[in-house]
């Protein structure tokens, strides 16, 4: 597997508001080899051709765009809401023999949310919610 990643983002901050927007691109390929060859002990010379053998190379790509808004309504409390659109194209079957050619594609618009509260100097509580493609 060989994958390259690039990301651009912009952060804008004013008063008690912060906006983060960006995009991420990943591209590469998966190369998979599979060999099924398990002749009985002592009979290996009779089995010169493997029972199953395959080698495939498939493309991989992932594109994401995201935006988040963080608000500090009162001192030491930050609320964040955001969305991320994600699309990924990947090899259909590269893990388990018999490996096969072909690709699958998934899309998702995933919500994000977070709460950060620092009631004391040395205490910070954090909570978040996210949906994303795995």
C-alpha cells in the first residue's frame, strides 16, 4: 500500500468565535498478492503449479471537506459544531483470498460536536460526538 496525503486549512478567529475550514486529499494504490500452495508432506515435487495465485493493483482515493465553528459563550467554556463531507474509493477485496479486482465507494456527511470546559486552572473536561468513515 502506498498512499499520499495533502491537506489545506484556514483558521479565522475573532472575539469569542473561531472558524476552521479545510480540505484533505489522499491518493495511492494497493498491491495485493495471494498464493494458495499447501501440498501434502512428501508430495511437494508433484505439485509444481499452485492451487490459486493472484496479483492485483487497485487505486485508492479519499477526498474530504470540513468546517467547524467554535464559540466561547462564557469564559472557559467552548462549544464546537461542524460538518465533514467524506468520499472514499477503495479496492473491493484486497484482504481475503481469493482476492478480486474492482472497487467500492462510500460517501458520508458527518456531523461533529464538542464541549470543552475548564472550571479550574488545572481541570479541563472534554466531550465530543463524531460520525466518520472508517
